[in-house]
C-alpha cells in the first residue's frame, strides 16, 4: 500500500513554508520535507494535526493507494 499526500499543495496554497508548518504541528522542517516527498511514515497523531491546520480530514490530505485492507 502506498500513502500519497497533498501536504505540499495545501501548504503552498496557504503560503506557509515547511518551517512554518512544522512549527504549527510541532515537528521540524526536515520532517515536513520527508512527508512531502513521501519518504516518511506519518503517525495518526501527526496526520491529524496536519489536517487540522488545513481544515481538512485526514483522508482528504493523506490518500492510500494499493491493496485493500485485509487483502493478501
């Protein structure tokens, strides 16, 4: 399963830098960068905080593609 996201698009829409978004959700600029380039798994807690900054649901910001849950 692959987790895609639209964090970069939403962040740029709001005119936020990676550092500013990181400060809002309590992580470093580097963590935001890793999330944006899909090199980092995101905890549910962090996904929630990020989605709240954008006024979206977690499912709107983080999109899961691939196998359905329970598929083998």
